[in-house]
C-alpha cells in the first residue's frame, strides 16, 4: 500500500494597506521569512542530485535550499575541493543559502590520504566523515547481477575503520560507516559484516550511518539493530521503496518510517538525510520536493 502524501501548500502572504500617517516595517517580508524558516528542516544527500551538481553546483545547492532542506551531505570531493570549490568557499556558499554540510561520503579514503581528507572536511564545516563502502579496494560490484560485496576479511575492514576513526576523533570529526544490503547478508563463514564491525570497532571512533532502504532490501528489520546496538546509528539515509523494490521518493513507498522514527532515541540518530539513487525519469530536483513533503507528513523535523 502506498501512503498518500500531502502536497506542499504555497505560502499565502497578506499585504497591509499603505498608510501615509503610520510608518511600519513591511509585514509580508517578515512573515515570508519566518514561514520559510519554519519549513526548513532535514537534510539531503547530494548524491541524489549528482548530475545537476556536476553541471551547476551553486545553482543546484540553491534549489536544494529552496526545497526546504536545512543541511546536506556532500558526495563530490576531488583534488582537495568539494564540487570544484575550496573547502572554505564551499562552507561559505552553503552558509549564504542557510545550509550546512553535515557530512560527506569519502569513499576514496586510504591510510595515506586520510589526514588530508579529514583536514579538508573540517575546513568545510563537516562534522561526520562517512565511509560509504569497504575502502581501499575492498569493495566489489558485479554489473551483470547488480550485486555488491567485499574482498578481504572482516578483520581488515575493522582495522582500517578503527585507524581512520581515531584520526577523525582526534581532529574533532566523527566517522560513520554507511551500509548497503550485503553487510547484512552472511559471508561464506556465516559472519554478518554489520555485526562484526559493530562488535569489533571502538564506538568512541566508529559508528554507523544506516541506509533504511538497503537494510530493508536485505530483509532485515532496522529496529532489530537499534535494540541490539543501541546508540550506534548516528545518521539515517531516509530512502523509500516502491512495490517493485525500486527507490522511491520518501512517503510514496512501503517502508514504515513512522515505526522507525519512533525508535530514533534508541538508535542514537543525530541527523538524517533524504537520498534517492535513481529517480527513474522524474527530475531529481522535483523528487527531492516530494520527499521533503513526505518527511513532514511522516513527522521528521
């Protein structure tokens, strides 16, 4: 069953009549600002609008702000820059739009470049350093089957995460590992990678960004993990699933986000982000508006 979604209503502004005898501050402008601020909440993973960010990053960020989001997650770091902007410039431009960069996906990290990536992230105002897949060549993807996986051993990824996580902590950042579905499926020896990471990584340095679509895709109830490892899921990717199992705008699919949101405190969630990897013909900049309305209807703030 698809949940109905309440469309955003346009702001209606009243204009007071001009009186030559009384000088007042223009109320429509004040009203417009306060209403716009009231609607600004939640975050967007910029991977959702990656094509637009590649063509016009500043214009796209403005569209994200106009859609009502309060913060973003970067996914476009290269050569010391975020979307072609120096870290300080990226931070300043976001601030001019009323946005902040809460986190960044840094899949290119390794033990040699970690210090540089962490320093650039901090300079951009980023709080959470997210590793989106097994790093340092450990991630594998089969284009024929569309299946993801990992080479190497669980001990190797734990060692890497602990090492980089401690570097992040020392720099004032927090490291999160972002899941897909394969981390919840048994390896050949029966090991569940998510459990192994959470049991063996130091929670002072390593926690999780749970992707609610991918954990559901794996056939696992996220609440099981919230209760098994309370407080370890500092961020969520809020991503819906339609009847065909495809990505969908938040609030239009089948994932029971209200049930999940009720366990926010148990999970340890400190922030959340809309993400939709593929919008299937719908303009991503339109999809993020639908998702923002979905967040509001579900009860995210």
